[in-house]
C-alpha cells in the first residue's frame, strides 16, 4: 500500500516543486539547476561507489565482516537511482544517501528497517505457555543422542 501511495504522490510532488522553482527562478535556470545536479550526482556516485568498493575489498582482505561497507554500497546504489530521476526532491533524497556525512544517518535508518523487517524472534517450544513462549531460562528441551 505504501509503495502504491509513493508511486502516485512522488510525481505529483516533483512536478509541484519543479513548477514552484520554475516560477521563482525561471525556466532556463531551473533546467540548468537540474542539469548541474545530475552532473554533480553522477560524479558523486562514481566517487563514493569507488570508495565503498575499496573499503569492501579491504575488509574482505583483512577477514573482517564487511557489514558497514555492504550497507554503504546499497545506500550509494539507492542514492544513485534517486539522482537519476528528474526532479529536485529525488535529488535531495539521493544526496542524503550518497554524501558521506549524511550516509551515517541513512545507514542507521537502513539498519533499523532491516532489524524491524528481517530479524524475527524464533519461537521456543515449552509446555508452560504454548509453542511461542520460551522454555526454562530460554533453553530448548531436547534429547542428546550419541
């Protein structure tokens, strides 16, 4: 449902902002600003993508889990997609994902989203409160077979 609402509202918001900016600074300056943002965004995505790739490679070579680097790579990819869309609102969102000093906040949002959607609590079988309640001291009763 949220995706459908987003797909309907996004173009409406972008067009409204483009019209407002066009009325304020003029059509030529608006088009020039969009072109400059596209060039800046392309350069920034290439630079940050290369940095992220280098960090990912270094983490892999040292044997460290590259979780931060993977999240940064995903955010740069998402930000690059937003920067490719025409419009000022999508460019601001894209820059939020791509710029290194704002990507920290975007990474926290991504981590919270993943934690709320992907990580689930595993049910523990127990005779006391049904199949989803934890066993005694959070243990699972079972039988050991040699």
